[in-house]
C-alpha cells in the first residue's frame, strides 16, 4: 500500500486530513495548521478553469492580443471564465 504525502498549497504544511469528496467525486483535503487560511482544497480538478496557473495564462494571452474566444478554445475553458478573470484583474 502506497501513501501520498499531501501538502497544503498555501502554507506547505503536511498536517492535512481528508475532508470528504466534491460533487465530481474528487477527494478534498483540509489543512490543520492554525495559521493557514485555507479552508478545504482538491489536489486535482476536472475543469481546466479551476486549475492553478490558468488565470495567469489568460492575462498573458490577452496581453499578446488574443481574443476571448481564442483563449477559451486554446485553454479549454468557458468564455465566461475568461471574461470574469479579466474583469477581476487588478490594474
């Protein structure tokens, strides 16, 4: 039986416990560190818009004059995700 060392994505602490399953069936985790502000999180997401680094890629592609539909097609996210990311972006 193999065990996986799970770390919190914000604080890097290994004091992590299982915290149920998401609607899509993925395992959720909870950080037990008192100073950490992370509620619960998943290691892998099925939807590309929730994965780490997608927001940064959207901003970079927009700076390189890619359109909203082009970005959504290349990154395999919805056009709504692209527009909401650009609206929330701090200038």
